[in-house]
């Protein structure tokens, strides 16, 4: 019985897929997000529209960074870039989690 040989995932393809998906979603959120989520916050005219566009632009910035990392030819440099890309995502996730209120214990 022969063992099946699996090909490793190419980091370049991961970066390209990320760039396409999040670039497209960020552009859609930037352009049409205010129509879907509303425009005004309580007491801040066009506050919600600004926040939605900032999140859309953050997704596009991450997509542009991934597209740039996909062009690197050195495999070791791509893996280092993937590590720091993941660290950046973890920092954003921790910042988002820290804004959530802790529910009271009953």
C-alpha cells in the first residue's frame, strides 16, 4: 500500500486568495456599506458612515499588503511575512475583543 503524497500549500497562493477576497469585500464595504448600515450615529452626523468606510479601507489595506507579500520570490521571506501578517491579525482581534463588555456574574 502506497502512502499518498500531499503537496504543501504554497504561501503565495494563500496571499493571492486573501488579497482577492478581502480586497473585493473591503471595496464593497467602502462603497456601499453606509447604505446598508446607516449613516448617522447618536449625536454624530455621518459618524457611522465614517466608521464603515474605515473598516472597508482596513480590509483593502490588508489585501494590498497580502498582494505585495505574494510577489516575494524567497520562500523563507514569505513565511516570515506570513508570520508577521498573522501577528497583525492577532493584534486587531485582541483590540476588538478588548472593546467587548464583560457580562456580569449572577
